[in-house]
């Protein structure tokens, strides 16, 4: 008998494709959440591969909080056109028109309104029964316990104590009306895997992942990009620094890190040497020891 | 060396960790992550902060892995958690399963995808019933490799005596399990002894560290590489010109041009292309996800299975299974459940519970190991089993509304496993491992000639897979292995050519084996006659013997008349694609009769042998042999030359 020796990236790719096809085959109306970030880019490529030479048989959906970097929106619109995919953009217009901002109502509440409510409303309105997300289990401790097929009740909420057992590669796709499943095809990928895959597959990413000189405010060690939306607190000043974004969120809550990495190889080198995990620059995770778990229970990605 | 520089070549190991509360499982994982530098500063900082708040001096490594708020508060692990780390050699996925609440459900889940299990034993308490249970479940789920980590060795003063007695006790027990290999390691997860770094405090231990085993255990042969199985997941039809079947190859391999069967319809076609976005492939194997196109337009949909024509799974409605119950509601006999197997979901009802494993009450049994083992596999309450509760395991019979295409779980995890879904709650309430089709006692007696009570044991005593893989043998022997099958009429010259070839190969250092009718006739097959049925059986046995030699690294030369195509195809199906070489030794019947080296033609013509190939029984010439040798007009030297050239071309021997 010959041995199977397949590189683990190819193995991860194959597993993710299997997951994506299961959803397309078993659900009536799936959607792929597209956050424009690097993980989304990998997930979209996997979906292309899953249905090649056909087209991706479901739309992408972006939950726009109104605080995304302009480079992200530009990239989004270019990329979906490039790959010929249908894009749905959803916004919680009520909350946006109320001027919801993290500095006004706090980070947690702002996320709940713009992201969680935005997403839950969009899923209900469009009657989606399955939504792909690009989350990885290595990102955060509570995600390590989430299933690949994560059941959500009619309110879109996650119950960590009543999860369906997930065995072998057999995924339970059965739900009642109004209920839905969040599917995470990248569950078993790590940040490094994502970067190596982006490199190997030559997948385009938003340019702000690369280092350039930017105007930033140093807020408790996190570099917040300075723009009209940022209000300087007493004692803060605007600096010009070489920096890049390690993960992409809303501009008021996403910090940059000092970096000289201008190419994907530079980034890989930097991430390998980095001694801090990638969500270190995300203010949303730091509010309490279980902040991500609380958000997830409410229906956050 | 940087942990990631070899990413593109490193392979993947999935393992599960099991232990009881306080065995130090989370600490062991924390230690592995920390000592392989897979913990980030900010994660470590967060854990230090907690230690400070609680007023503890040392940081608690287990906090690196306990994920949910409730767990951190109570200091316990609730659910299966997945962790990732990497070294230059491998990427690792850990399924971390808690040892107490609902341990069966969690451990079965964690073990279902694992190649290896780490079982923790607290050096102070020794081998507990739970340690045996963990080994039993790992064996039931066919986890091939096991590490028994005797933890907290620092708390018994690094005592060799304590370690040795645990090893002796567990080894005695584990001999009855179906585990390929077990490594015992004395460790202190807290202090870091023998986890990643070799400890100086255990000079009496000269074995590997935990990480060494994880990095080096050979898992390439754990997958079933022989039996091609392709459950169809999704049909891709972008336009009228393309119709492809998307799926993951769950076992074996496939090439364009191969003859396939579609089940359950039984339609036959050939593979036209193996399509992927990265280009068409010349070969694809498990676990790749691909799209197959076929030569013929046939009706195939999700839930069907594409297989090699001569290597078929069983297609069954009534199945005999080991079932782990995972639902909060008890199992109901006769109730209509959904069963998901590969990509196929059917209605199923449990018709009968045969026995249950008494895993929950085991820790109250103070039986000897042997009795314990017997109790594990045969409950004393054989008659009054009428349900399974959460976390119970039993053997059951299921009736399905539509057939599934299955293999035994111990032959193929992917086509031998299924889940049960309760249609009322949509919850996954059961996980099953298929033992085979349900057979009545009459059928069993007819086939086996005896009742197979002994064979009911789900744990097999013998070890199936070779501890040394074929790849390792090929590397050492410096040549590929193959089965060279010489077919042709009796007297055509098969043996003469094969014997010369063997001498030639042997003289160049190649490991060879020669199988012919004489060798088998006087021993293994002396119970067989010349009847059609017995000659088919003879070829079957020859094929199986050839496979054994093949799997041990030999170039196997087989000379058998094997007159029927189906006989040769049967042997071909046993051997991986490209390693079965069919040699047709052609010679006219007239010449063979003239040569008649054994006088067999004469006997046949005199009526002494009733069914003799060429005289009163047909010879079917191969349709597509790898080589045809003209044994009538060409010299042995010329034929040998042609044979050697072909073997070189196929890469079996070096140029």
C-alpha cells in the first residue's frame, strides 16, 4: 500500500471544500458572510474551488457598520466584480442614523447594534438558513469550543452548553424554520495557515494589511488611525508612523501595529516572529475575560 | 529552525487527550503549547493576570485552554475544545476532551477524528477503571496509536518502581485492545519533564518524550488507501457541456480511464477527468476534494457512491452496529430516526438491542482485569436491554428504508460510521460504527459452518495493520513493490520466464517472491480440485498470498493459468492501482499441447481431468495487459529484456 502524504494546507483546503459543499447541498438558502478581511478572502477562494467550473451558488453578504475603512469598501466592490459573485450589503440603518459610536455608547453596545443586530436582521429579512463565517478556532478561547456547524435558535443565539456533537466528517444540517446554522469552514485553520494559503494561491487582499506611513493616535498602546471620526482625548496627539493592520474591523476600534512589512513574505515573517496574537489590536475583545463568548451567545459571528 | 518554514511539506496529526478530573490534562496541553513556543505573550499575560487576581503564586497552565466562562469559574472543562500548534515537523490538531461530565459523548467525539490518543494516568492513583475505559473507547473508535502519559511523576519522587508497575498493569490490559502501538512515558506536565524536553530527573527512562512521539508517529498508512470510495456530494452543471460530480475521496485513489460503478444503481462507466480549479489531475487520492466527470451520461445524484468496478462496498438495508447514545432522551426501539452516512441521509429505526457495554457502572466493579474486560464487551444483562441512555454504548441492529453503501468500521472509518438524528429535536443523538450486515443464524451457520459467538467481540485480539509500513520497507529495500501476474495457457512458458526473471531481479538486490501452482497445490490449496469453482478459489487464495508478500515489500511473481478475466480482476482489485502488472504469455494451444511438460493435456484429452483450460474449459485472453510476451517465436532473453524495460518504465525497478 502506498502512503498518503499530502501537505496539511491541501488537507485543510480539502476539508473546507467538503464543508462548503455540504452546506450548498443541504440548505435551501445559504449565504457567505464576507467581512473583506484576509480570512474572508480565503473562504471565498475555497468556495470558488468547491464549485469549479461552476459559479458559487450562493451570494456573499457584507454587514456594513458604516465605520469600515474606505480601502475595504473599494476592495470589496472590485473583488466581487472580479470573481463574478453576487454581493448583498446590509446595514442597520436605524442604529447608524442614531449616530451609534463606540465612544458614545461603549464598545460592546456599539458592536451589538451595528454588527450583531445588523446581521440578525439581515438573516431574518433574507430568510437565510445557513451563514458561512470565516472565524477560526485559534482566534479566541470561546471559539475553540464552537462546532463547525454551529446551531442558532430562532433568535440567532448560541447556547454553548447545548451544542450538537460533531463526529467524523458527518455534519447535522437539520433545522426547523426560523432557525439557522452558522458554518465555519476555516475552523481548523490558524493565522499562519491563512497567510501561507494567501501566498501560495496568490489571493488579493485589502492593501491596508501592508505597511505604510499613517497618521495614528496611540491609545493605551494601540495605534488608532486618525480621521474625522476619532475625537482626541486629553493628552493624546497625532503621530505619523509606519504601520499596518493585522486584522480588519471598524476604524474606531481597529488599531494598527508598528510594522515595516510591505509584502506578503514580510508579513509572514513578521507574524511568525510576533509574540502577540492577532486580536491584540481589537478593542472589542478586551472589555472582559469572556467578552467574545458573551457576544457569540447573543448572535455575533 | 523556525516552526513554520517547512509548512508546505509538514503533515497533519490529529490527536485527542483524555484523562479524569485533576489528572492534569489541561496542564499537559498548556505545557506542550508553551514549550513549543505556541503561546503568545498577550495570552500568557492574561493568564498571569488571573493568577494574580486569585492570589496564586504560580501560573495555571490549564487556564490557557479552558475556554468558557463557566469553566474558568469552576476550574473544569465542559466541552470538547480544539487546539492547534505547530513544530517544524508537523501541524497538530488537539481535540481536548473532558474526563467527567458526559465523558463518553465527548471522548467518542474527540476520538472520531483522531490518529492518536494521549491517556493520562495520575502516578499517585495508578491505573483506575477510568483509565481502562479511556483505552477501551479509543480502541472502539479505532484510534491507531496511543500514548499513556504517567503524569505527576514528580509527586512520587520520579520513582521508576511506580512507573513500571503502572506500565505492567496497563500493558496487560491493553493487549486485549485493538491499538497499533502504545508508548508509556513518565511525565510531569507541571514541571515539564519528558513533555517536550527530556528530563534529567528520570535517568532510568530512555524512551521518547511526548512531543517526540507526536512528531514521529507514522500515520500515513492509517487511511484506507486501497478501496476507492467517492460519495457524491453535489452535482455541478454550469452549462449543458459539463456535468461533474463533486465530492471528497474518502478512501483509495482514482485515475482517469478507470472503470467505475455507481451505487446503488449499479451503472458502469469510466472516469473521464478529475477536475479541479488548479487543473485536471492524473491521479487523485484520499482525502482530496475533487470533481469527477464520466464517459457516459448517467443519472447520478447526491448520496450515490462511485467506486471501482471490482472493489465494491456492501449495499445493505439491515445493519449491525455499535451505537453510542448521545441524546438526552433515551433511545426508543422502533422510533423513526434519520441516519446520516457519508452524504446519504435515510430513515432508520433501531429494531433490536443485542447487548450494552456497562461503561457507567464499571467504576463500581472490583473485578479482575480479565473479568473487567469480559464485562466491557458483554453485559451481564443480556436479556433486559431495551434502551440506551445518554453516554451508554451498545450493539444494535438497524433497519433502513433505503440501502447504504458501507464497509466495516475497522476497514474504513469514513464508510463505516454514521450519526443518528432525532427528527423531533433535530439533535444528534447517536453515533454508530458499522460491524456489517445483519445476518440470521441460519445464514451465519451456512456461511461460517458454525455460530460466530467468538467473533462478536468488537475488539479484536490480533493486530491487523503492519507495524512497519510499506513505504518504510520500500525506502529500505530501494525498490518499489509490485505483483507481476503471468497468465497464459498451461505449457505456454510462464514459469520458465518467471523463474529467469526472479533470478535476474534477485541478483540485483531486489526482494522477490515466486508463487506458482505447485507451491500452493501441495500445501495451502491441497483441499481444492480442478472444478471451476475450486480453481476460482485457488486464484483467490493465490491473490491473497501475493498481497501478503506485496505488503511486506517484495516484487511478487505469480504464474497461474487464471483463465477467466474475472479471476484476474479479482486479484487486481486487491493491489493498488499501478502495482498489479498483468503479463500475458501468449502461445498457441497447438504448441502447448505439443510441449505438454507435465503431461496434463494428455490426461485432459483422455478425460482424466474434466475441466482443463484450452481443452474443455475456455481461456479468456486479457483485454488490456501491461505486456504481451510472444512465447512461441521469441527467445527467453528477448522476453526478459522486454519485461525489464517495462518494469523500469513503470518505476518499479531503477534504470
